[in-house]
C-alpha cells in the first residue's frame, strides 16, 4: 500500500492469492477511505521475475493467460 498525501491518492495492490477478495477489499476501502482520496486498487499479476525459477517443462502446459493470472506453485 502506498499513500501519496500531496496527491490524495491511495494505491493498494492485491496479490493473486487474494484475487477472490478483490471486490471485498474495494468495498472496504470505499467505506473507510475519505471521499477526497482517490483509490487505485490493482491486482498484482505474475511477472517474469516471479516466474523465472519455473522450468519451461512446467510452464509449457499453461497458456500465457494462465501464467499471468494464476498463482503458480
């Protein structure tokens, strides 16, 4: 979470493991954050740096969309 006081912006990033809670977090923020603050709520997708330790054999069974949007273990 990042707060930019001078710009009245609250940036919140939700991890993929909490993807199902996105709407609940959004509703909570709208209830508790003052109306003059802009809320930027985003989902943190997988990036190359997050998947670099996986082998191509593991990843080849998945689509690019799956690799970006799913929690990889």
